[in-house]
């Protein structure tokens, strides 16, 4: 008997998440100040961090993705420009 392999045309979840981080970040930044996603994005825990090397947080990953696409803080206000910038790296994955 032969073994059949199914090939699904899906991207690994990590790659998909890294691609979509700047898109979601720009979306949330355009929201009104009182919206829950924007509050959650700006929230910082008040507890001491553990000893040793600090883990990267979500915002550091987003800044890295923005740098790779030459996007700057505040560009999300122009949705068309932000979309073009976010789409720059999508073809390379």
C-alpha cells in the first residue's frame, strides 16, 4: 500500500503572525483612545521582571517588523501609505 500525503497550502503560524503584526498595530493605533484594544496595547505590568535575559515582548517584535518595512511611528494615520508600507515585505516570505 502507498502512503498518501496531504499538502495543505497554509503558512506556519509564526510567519503569519509576524506578517500581520504591523497591520494590526496600525489598525489599533487609529482607534479612539478609550477603546479596549488600544488600552491593552499601551498597558505595562507594574511588577518586577525576573532575573536574567529579558524576553522580547510583542511591541519589540512589531518595531522590528516596522523597521524591516521602513515604517515609522505616526505613519499609521495615513491608511493608504501604511498599507503600502506593510505590504512591502509580504512578497518576500
